[in-house]
């Protein structure tokens, strides 16, 4: 519908991007590291990481298990996943979601309510999720035998002996219809769906996880049983464990999970999307006080040699931090948005780069043009050495910080398990420490093109206005801490 | 027979859980000469520490017409002070790999940084500078006010849930300032000025009005030395005592009707109830917490079991009771009507009242009580997993006027609640005179 005129608007304001890196007038000319005593005195030391050994093993039937032992809190976390997400729907959209939703509807002797009561009565937390690639089931339990064992018993029953009755399928279909309708009206779901359809046309990743109303209605009980038999099997199961267990206990526990499952042939791998050069823009009309804007391009899969390099590049451009280029230009200087990010959602066989923000409707075209220009500059020049040094330090330290809780450790270990990464929590971060500006620039230009953003917007159509100029007082924003020599 | 079995259950539980009540992690407190209180909890699992500076000021304290003042001030503290330029404090922390942010609530404003122990001095020096010498310039406030207005559009104006919550809260607090949105009304934001912020900062950011909470791989001595050095040099300043926001005991039944472009109608019910600080006794609060878990705050709760999993007339069932306020709180039930088995919101309300009347007429069984008690006690242990969560609990208790030491008694106190106590709080507080209702109807503007 609406085409974007990515004309000179963005260029007008570019002058300000290159203003000198000056501190606010009243600041002393000295570097912040000298103004802050604590920075001057801070010992230079490499971030101390918590010693966490990854134990890994494979079951003869094909399940893979990763375990990290932490004994300080008497709790355990168990995470089990299967390649049974919606990308495996084949010709029956909603098949994976319906099968997944049936899992906790009943086991022999217990209906849904009784299952919930049992977990609650043990103080255990059961959770389940589905995405395009996988379904996951997780359990957090107290480590004490009398709580852990009955909770695990029920958990294994859910995985290995769900009733999957035709009666329950009717209820599940009804829930799915409800979900599909709610998602249809949810603007965030709508715009992300539209972008995926634009970037991955015809690919299963572009389809909604829950299917469509018509396809869900058409699902048969026999299809569900067949899908469950194949997809919820020991072959290809990923088990991740963290907590207060000995290695022997963890091994026994993982065997119980695996033995509860049937063995069958592995699920076929999802094919990577074909490279596409299409650029499509789309506007979804909707009354709201902000316009939601997404700019997207296909990225590279996690296994690609450029993946980590691009991840660092995108932390610099639009990572989850106040001093990324996107946040500096859109938020700090112009007050156009509360938050703006470049996200890189990754599936097993594909990934995307998505610039995501919301702003007032009258600045839609101006801000899209400005973001495109910012990215073009980034491709042309690459990051600065300072930006790269800062990003490396940031990644090193935040890696060390992400080992404090069992929940953090679990989520990192699940990622290692799913993407078959080396068994080292520090692997990704150590890999990027030797990257150079030139390597980042080269990888960016190999994989991305400043002219190939597909743009999807959702909001009201109003007369477009030029962006407000950067606020006068904001020269100070460019004053940066010189932590290159003190950061650890 | 049943009672006998649950009797044993209870005892089996008490052993490990009483052990929990022991302060497993050493916790220390001291107060600097300028009045800043410091609480340190040692947690040596990983070489990480979190530092949270809590001020006893929030949206409930704001003068009429200046809603959003505390939150705007929180934003502006990052816009430069004597040692750092605008935006620089965040940059320094981010480049150290720290995770850092701030939040504003009804009673409190808090700033937090999670970093490595040897970096703790940087967090202290920055926070000490920001709390005492923030520049709060008019030219920085203009773009930042625009950012806050975008934040309001994002979180409230364009967010159905946020908007419904805001409207219900303003209805549910006829006599206190708790009905004012934390982020502020848009018309108030529009007329907020840097001068307002400076005045608020002068009045409320005294060291004696703050608590520094540090949890992680540190000792009392290292924290004390750093705190004395960076915060100890700030002069003591006079304090403005906050008034406790109090509600009417029986404001009367109130109702609002909203229309939103959502898939299914929604019913929200909020009862005026006391908080930890306004309850006649602590047992009342624990009984309300258990009642919340028993009615809708857990997967096996009565409303979920009967009306969502059983009769399937609800597609989502939630409830909330937060006791950690200086003033009176709310007990909230929130359900979404199933579009597959549609019933009217009046019908939904009648069905909910039937469940509430049940518990008012008959105390829960011991089994049911043990189940929700187990849930709450297990949650307390799970919450110790994240140091930020621990610091959040310590900071909340201290900032509303309770003591962090009270946290150590919670398991004991939960264990003393009887089925009759639950019945009693249900009879006392789940009444029509204390009820505010929001009916959120489906607006068909897109069809």
C-alpha cells in the first residue's frame, strides 16, 4: 500500500551525527576515567567466571543430555525438547500445536486439573512452550527426594504416556481457535507475521505456529497420534539439566526421561529458505497513538561462519543498550522512541535481522529514512575501533554476569544444546575477542545490503512531518567514557 | 482420615522448610552518618554483585497536577551530574558489562546495577554523584519528556491491558493517591518542567530517605569501606516524611465499562484490602496471600479449576495481591471470557461470586491449604536463585517501612495460618462494598 519515499529527509540530519565528540560545555576537558576515581583505581583484571563444568552424554537411542551441577540452592531445573514445532506441520497447519496442547490434558488416572494439583502440591513448576522448531517442557523442583521424585514421575508420564483422547482434542481445537482469533487481533503478532511473510515467502517459518482456523478444524485424531509417535521420541530429544544433583543422579534422571519415550526415526530437518532478493514494503492501517515500524532482512543461520561476527556488529548498531547507534540517534538525541533495537531472531535453519521501534505516526517516513541512512553509514564505515573495544568488553563481562543464577545457566546451556555449539559457556565470547573492524565490515557487506530492507509499518496514516532536530543540549551525549584501558 | 494424612504431610514439610527460615546467607546492616541505610547480603555463588539504591519516593507522593514527576526525575538522573555528561553514566556501566536500569513505583524509585565485585566502586561513585549533583537541565528535559511520552503511548495508550489496569486503579482508589498512574497522565507530562524536577529532587533525594541494598559476592567490610568513601561524603539533608496512602474501609461498589478492539471480553474485579504496613496483624497479610493462591493465583486454584479447566467459560484466569506497599493495597481477579463458550460478563461475575461465597461459607480443607502453602514457600526458595530478586525483596521491605529481618519470619508466619484464618479474610475483605469492577467489552471497529 504505502510506499516509502526514502528521500533526502534522513540526510538533512546527518550533519549532526558527525558533530565532534565533545563533552557538555561545563564539563572539564579531562576524560571521564580521570573524573571518576573508581575507574582510575579499578584493578585491571579479567572477568572472573564461575567455574561451571558441562557434563554431556548421549543415550543409545539418540537423546543428547547436558548437565551443570550447582549445589548452593536445593533446587533442580529440567528442560526437555523435541523437534516437534510447527515447521514440521507439513500439509496440516496446526498439527504440531494441537499435538503439543494435548500433552498436559491427561495421563492415565489424572486429568488436567489433577496434573496441576499434583505439581502445585509438590511446589514444582511445570512449563511448556512451542515455536516453529521445537516444543519444550520444563520442570523446576525442590531437590529433596520426596518432592523431586514424584514431580519427575508425573513429568515423565506427560512426555511418555499422554492420553491424547479424541475428547481432549475437541477441547484443544476450541482453545486453538480462540488463540488464533486473539492473535489475529494482536497488533504485535500481526506486524511480525507480515514481516516474516515478506522475508521468508512460502517457508514454514513464515506460517503462524498455531495454524489457521480452517486447518485446525480439519485435523483428525489419527493425524495427531501419528505425529506424536514420530516427533515425541527418544531420537533427537534434547535434555538440559542444572542444579543440585550428582552426575550419577543426573544420568539416572536423564535415562528415566529417555526410557519413558518411544524410539523412532528422527524428524526430517527443516530446509533453509532460498535466498531471496525481493524487497517488499507493506503498511497495515490501524488507529493507535504510535506507529510500529519493522525493517527486516534475512540473516545467516547460527552455524554460519559469519554468525558471531554479525552478532557483534549488531550489538553495536542496535543491541539492548542505551548507547547503541540506534538508541543514541532515535531516543537520546531526538526523543522519537522509548526503545529501538536490532534483533536477530534465530531458528534452526534461518535467521533474520529486524530493526524494531515505535514512534509517533507523523514521523514514520522520516524515521525509516533516518534508520536506513544510519545502517548505510554503518555498512560503509564499519564500527569505530572504540565501539568494537567497548562491545568486546561488554560481551566479556556480561557473559561472566550471566552465570549467577541457575535460570541463567539453564538458558545458556539450552542454547548450546539446541544449536550444537561447543561445550563451553565462554565459547562465543572468546571467539569474538580477536575480531577486527575490517572483519566486521567485510562480514556485514557480505551478508547485508543497505538498500534491501523490507519495511512493514502498522499504525494510522497521517500527514508526514520532518523529524525534530537533535536537541541543542545533546552534544554531551557524544561524550563517552574512555573505558578502553580500564574496562575488564 | 483426611485430616490425619494431611497432618503428617504438614510435619514432613516443616522440617526442610523450617531449615529454610534460617538466614542461610549472612545479612548485615549499618547506617552512614548522613542517614543512608545500607543492607548487605552475602551470596558467594558467583563473582557477581548487584547494587540497588532505593529512594522512598514514588507516584503516590506527587502533588496533584504533577503526576509522573518521580518517574521523570528517574529518567533525568541519567542526564548528567558533576562527574559525568548526559548519558555517560549508562555508557560507563554498559561498557563495564554491567546490566543497569532504574524503575519507579507508587512508593519507591530505585536504581540498580549488576556487575563484578571489583567494579562495585564505580556503581557507588556514579550513584552518589547522580543522587547529589544531577544537572536536570531544561534543554535535556525536552527530548527526555518526549521519550517518556512515547513510553506512555507504548505501555498504556496503545496497550489494552495497560489502559484497562490504569482505569481500574484510578477507580479503585477513591481516597488515596494510589490511583494516579506511575508514568503520569499525558496532560500532566505535557506541563511538567525541569524546575518541577529540581524542586522534587531537592526535597526527596536526601541520603536519609534512601536505602542501599547490596547482594552478592562481597563482604560487609568491602561494602562499608566503599560506601563510606563515596556516599559518606554527601551531607545529611532534612527529610520530607511521606504520608501513608489510606483507603476507605467500605468505599461502595463501583463499576466502569471500557470498549477495546480485543478478541474476547474481560472482567476485572479489585477489592480494597490492607497491605503489610496497614494490616491489623501480619497474619491477615499471609492469609490474603494464601487466599490469592487458592482462588486464582496458581494452576490448581479454584477459579481456574472450576471455570477455566472445568466449565471452560474462561480462557485465562489471573489474580494478584501485592502486600508490599506503604499504604492500602488491592486484591485483584482478572478473567478473559472464552469465545468458544461465551457468557455475559454479568454471568461471569455471578459465577465468580459463587466461588467466593463458597470459601466465605466453608474454610478450605487442610489439603488445599497445604498445597498453596507449599507453593508459596517453594516460591520463596526459587526467588533466591537471582540476586536481583533477593535485593528487590530486601529493598521493598526496607522502603515501605518494614525491616528486612521480617523476611526471615515469613515461612514461620505462613505455617501458622489456619483454614479458618483464610475464611475470615475472605468474609472480611471480599465484599461488594470493597469492590471495583471493570467490564472490558469487545469493540468491533475493525470488522
